[in-house]
C-alpha cells in the first residue's frame, strides 16, 4: 500500500501544480486510514439469551452472568444482564418471605394478671 502511494506521487508531473499533489496525497492518506480502521480483529460473539426462569433454576449460570455484568464484560442493557438481575431480585424476595417471622412472645413481659 505504501509502495503504491510513492509510485503515484512520482508519476505526478512536476508541472502539474502542487495543488494536484495535495489532493492526491490527501485522498490516498484518507484511503489508508479507512483501510486500517476497517481491519478490526474484534470478533462478534452471539450469546444465547436466557430467561429469568433459567437463571432462577441454575445457580451456576446465574453467578457466571452476574459476575460478567458486574465486571462490565456485558453491557448493563444486555438482556442477560437484565434477566440475571431480575432473577437475583426474585430469589432474594423469596428468601425473605420464606424466613419465619421473629417470635416476639419471648419479649412480652407477663404481669400477674396475665398469668391467671
């Protein structure tokens, strides 16, 4: 690519004005910049979208995606990040509902009237 660049410059006649050289150099430079930016080695990985139920049932999967979302490997608006957060929230709510209420009767002071 660079060799082609210099060959074109040499073929431009000296009497062809400096303006013409600038136009050609500018266009070649922009083509080179575009060709380098087009060569990106990032691979697009398509991941399966899991449902809230999938994450609720599989703790290992839930923890894996929860870590990915927290570290920033996945965008917060990614459907898997949204679903894993919903599943975690749902599990947290279910755990708090299933815990028995505190037995407050041991804190109630009984008076002599109550003992009868």
